[in-house]
């Protein structure tokens, strides 16, 4: 099992729960490096499933499956002392007449499906505190979607799997090669000079996945898309965590930027979409302005932390890449902006494939 991001840990945890011995291979497989804000640790953890614009196809099915699985997994992990904080509710604001009309149609469609999406008129938004962008023309509220803390989720999956026997090999992988055709079909060659054989090999190495499978004849290119995020301290007396009668009904989404309330009057804000691996300082500074529509309280907030991460976007194929490349070689990568959301469904795909032989 190569890759210790949110997808790799979800796969390792589920395989472990189903009775498979699992070796997790990644420099971040070591507990001392597992809390770094990179890759999955840089994500904000938005679970956008029922507000997804499509109503059929693989993307829709994976999102609904994952949303249900996260609820089950959180309950199971919580019972064993590994809580994963989840903030229910997602309010997507409309900043234009086209967005407003599209969101209204989505609400009508979801309600016909029996899902509890609601449309909020501008008058309903005006009473929310802290004040929302005044240009908002309404918003769609999805109470079942929300935000999950990715760092806490990875820590919970790792701790629970480790307690059940997960083995870690904290090294970078130089390459993989074919072994014999029977019991040890694959060899993983580590940067420490050692090699480990395995019958099943799952590659969940994000942007590193393409370089591992390409020498074997599998062309699965992925491009990096950088995202910058901020943690802000809100001005005194302006606490987005109240969630009383006038509080926010969950996290917010405005023009592709997400605002996630945090304890102590703090706020996560992100993320940018920047092709390549170099961060643009101007885009990072632009986040806090919400495209020029930021309320005054947000403009006055103090930046406590700024970080960035890389997303793996498949080229020529839809995200994510869930493929059986050869007997015993599975690829679960290229989740782009939805690694946290789709981790459980990806793990279920891997586990079911292995169960089918």
C-alpha cells in the first residue's frame, strides 16, 4: 500500500478492518511526519455531495456512497476513542443571477429526490451573523453536507489501524517491479535499498503515482494544481461559531472560496486554484477579499497561518482514477479537489476489488 494521505489511510484502514495484513509505505507513514500540512493535510475537508450539480453517473454515486460511509466510519471510530470532528451544513451562496437560477433548480431537483436541500432568499441571509457578502442573491443550504477535519480524520484512521496491526514502512518508493506470477506478484523498491514483495499493491501516491506506474507501461499523467489557504482570527466580538438563531448554518461557499468556522473565533479560508507548483502571493492575498466582496469583519481579520498544498488532477481522464491496471495492481489516485470526500468510496472500491480476487 503506497501513500499515506487521506485516501491511502482510508484504504489501509478498511483493508485492515476486513482482515487483510497491510503494509503502509510512505515517508509520512511515520507518526513523526504524519501531522505535516501538505497533501491531504492542506485540505479544508469540505464534503460537497448532495450539492453536486449532477444527479447521475460515477461522480454522483461515489459522492453519495462516501457521504454515507463517512457517517458510519465516524461512528465506528468514535466508539473506539478516535473522534473525527464534523461540522454539518453547507451554505452555497449565489453571487449572480445565473448562479441563483441554477441553485434554485438544484434545490427543486433534490427535493424531488427526497433530499433536504433548501433555498434561502436574501432576506433570510441578512440576519445571519457574522454578516455575509452583501452581494449574495440567496443560497442553497445542504444540511447533510458539511466539513470534516482532515488532520483529525487521518490521525483517527492511522491510530485505529495501527492498534489493529497496521505495519508502516516510512520510506520513499524508488520504483515498483513485477515479481512472480503467483504469490508475490509485485516488488516495492524503497529508497533505503530494501525491497518488499506483495501479492496486492495499491498505489495511492497522488502526484507520485504516475511516475510509479509509467515504467510498467501504464500512462496515467496527472498535473499539479496548487491551493493556498488561510487561518484567520476574527475581530473581537465577531464569532462565526455561535450557530444560534442568527449563526451560520454550517460552512459557507462563495465564488469557489470556502469559509469554515473554527473554535475560538477563528476561520479557515480557501483555497485558490493555481496550475503548477508555485504559489502566487497575489492570489493568496486575494482570498481574504472574496473577489472584492468581503464584508468588513473579514477584511479586518488577522492572518494566523498560511499554507498550501498540491492537488493531483488527471489528464485525459475524469477524477478520480480508480483502476485495476494489472492483476494485483490497483490505482486509487487523482482525486483532485475531493480527496477527503471520496476517500471512503475509494477504499470500498479497492477492498471490494480485492475481495473479488
